[in-house]
């Protein structure tokens, strides 16, 4: 299909215009006009770009793209190398950040919940990015953290009261530690996100609401896969997901 057709389809599907984000969403780097083969991944790293080149991809579809607000905009070093690789092989780069986190069917948060068997019942926080609902079964925070680790195939970091019974869990994938207070206000017995910051530890201890940092990359592998599968089914494109290992 034509590049502009795919761009329009994705922008409409993910409602990119309604989000205030830290980066441009949609087509970030223009490549060839006709797209048949798409490679999906979490982050537009050099390793993912090299893999896309080896697979003769027409486009990359990622959650974490480029041109983040506040970054040095000069095209030097690794930025130059990544951009040069895409341009030399005429590969398009599509990236969707908050729109992919928030999508009610394909987004990172809903796909994370499906992986764990959690029932999302409401939204909270800035731009309704956070989700809250019931875990698959009532359990202690430590038991729930262990189950998350088993499903993600990596151990997270639990801080706070591991023995607290959790019947209401709140979550937001990636770097969403800033929504912790909003999760507490929404009535969560436990909050799960990807990353953790120094103040998060004190808030978990003092509020009595435990916090699980389950991994930024680990929690955000699922939305981009769901989006890729959807595009392949709906538009007839060849799609392949590549998981570039990242311990964070």
C-alpha cells in the first residue's frame, strides 16, 4: 500500500491528534512510497534498524521513536548513524508513543492487562493514561509481583508492604511513576509501572500502597505487537515483530 495511506490509517486508528505528547507521533522519517513489509519493535534502536535492513523492510513501526522534547536536536553521533541507515535504505519510520499506551484495544496498558488476566474497570491520571481494576485473583502484593515476573520472564522491583492484600490494582506501562499518587487517589491497593524513581520508594512506604517496577521495555512489548498484527490482518501487509533485548 502507499505510505500516505498507511500513515492516515494509523493516525485515525490511534487518534494521534487528541494527545499532548513528548514527541511527534506518526511518520517520523519518510522512506519509499510503497509499503509491503513492516518490522515492528519497541524502540527504533540501531539494532532494530539493522534487522529491518537485513529483512528488506519498507517500514519500521515502533513505540519509542525519535525527536523527543528537550533533546539536543543536532544530527551527530548515534543519531546520525541511525538516521543515515534509514535514509540509505529508504525505510520509513512510524512511531506512536502515548496514543499506543492509551488505545482501548491495542494499547500497551490493555495488552499488559490481558497478559496478566486483569480486568480493567476505569482510567485515571493525565490524559486517562492509567488503568485500574481487579487482578485475576485476590493476592498479596508479593504474590502478584511474583506472577507479573513469571508472565514477563523477568523479576521486577517491589517496594512497600508486600503482605498487603490486593483486590484493586492500578497500572501504567513504561515510565509512569509520576502517576503513582493519582493511582493511590483512585483507590489502588497496589500500583504497577515500568520504572521507579527515588521518591517513589518513600511514597510507597508512607502511603502503605506497594509499588512494582516491572520493567519499561518488559511492560511495553505487547502493544506494538498487537498493533502490528492488527495492521497485517486489516491491510494485508507482511508484518514481523522483533524483540531487541533490553533489561530495563
